[in-house]
C-alpha cells in the first residue's frame, strides 16, 4: 500500500476506463496500477476472491470492487455525491442501467467482430497491456481466434447488425435522450454521462474508434465530456 489510493486496471478494460474517467473528472490524485492480464488473480489476491479489474484500494486499506457501485462510492466519498445528484432519480437509474447494459455489450463486437478487426485488436492489446515477454507474443496470436471465433462472432450474429451500426443506433438513442442540453446531467455531466463516456473511451486506443467518430452528435457530446476532465 502506498500513500495514494490505488486503482488496479487493465489498460484496455472498459470498466477500468469508467473509473479512470470518473477520477479524472473529479480530479482526484491516485496511483494507477496496470496489472498483468495473466496474473490478475495473484496481483488482486487482496480483493477477497473478486479477481477482476477495476479494483480500488484506499490508503486505509479499504477495498472497493465492481465499477458502477465503486463509482457511486467514490463520488459520495470524494465529490460530495455531486455526480449522483439528480432531480429525477428514476430517469438517472434507468439510464445508468441502460448504459451499463448496452454500451458494455457493444464494445466486444466493434473490437473483435471481424476477423481482421480482431487480429488488429489483439495485436494492439498485446502492446498496451503489461504481459510478460512470451505471453505478449502468445496473446497476439492465440487471443484473436478466441476473441473473434468464440466470443464476438456469435454476439454479432445474434444482434444482426454490423458493429458500427449497433454503436450508431445506441448513440442515436443516447443523444435523443439528452436532447437540447449539453449532457444527460444537464449543464454538466452526471454519473450516467461519465459511465457512457468511459465505455466509449475504452475504444479510443483502437483504430475502430474512427467508426464511432463518424457519429457527429455522439462525438460532440463525447468531446464535451472530455473537456471536463482535469488531467
Ligand atoms: N462487473 C464488473 C466487471 C469487471 C470485469 O469483467 N473486468 C474484466 C476485464 S474488462 C476482468 O477483470 N476479467 C478477468 C476475469 O474475469 O478473470 C465491473 O463492472 O467492474
């Protein structure tokens, strides 16, 4: 344990991006610990069997897990609960659930939904994550048939839409709900904006992000949220 709170992450994990976005938005000083994807269990042994990133460890040893509850707790503890404040709690909760459900499901298809796409993504993941020397090479080659062939292909097939179309449909629905104001939260982002932004931002290290950038309104909102980050 250090003298700063720590956030254990994988660089390419969408849930980790939600937390990083929240912490940058509220401007909290913390240490980022990038775990080795093949050593998660060992490196997160203190998480009491959770063994998934992100995990938060405070300087007093308090451990928080699971991205959405974790974001709520950190907002309450370090940001006077401002991001969860809402004049319409039912709408906030409904859309937080909507974002968690739909944006989460859309990340794998866009990154791994095509054979070439999956190969590009796993090569990039192998560079961005802290693998060991051999596991980096092994993942770049062995990871993509697994991600594409076993996980992504069936999801794309089941949905029936091209991954880009899926994202554009979601962004249409999202922007429609936001309406004429700048953010879901009104004049400033609230928890739902930050969660949605985090999922979208997790695509940004990959070339497939350009397919999201084609959505003009969605990107205008994305850029407005990005401008509120303090780092
Ligand atoms: N519900 C969790 C999901 C976290 C999650 O699935 N993280 C992935 C990386 S994106 C992970 O750590 N997987 C490792 C494993 O399941 O062994 C959250 O929102 O934090």
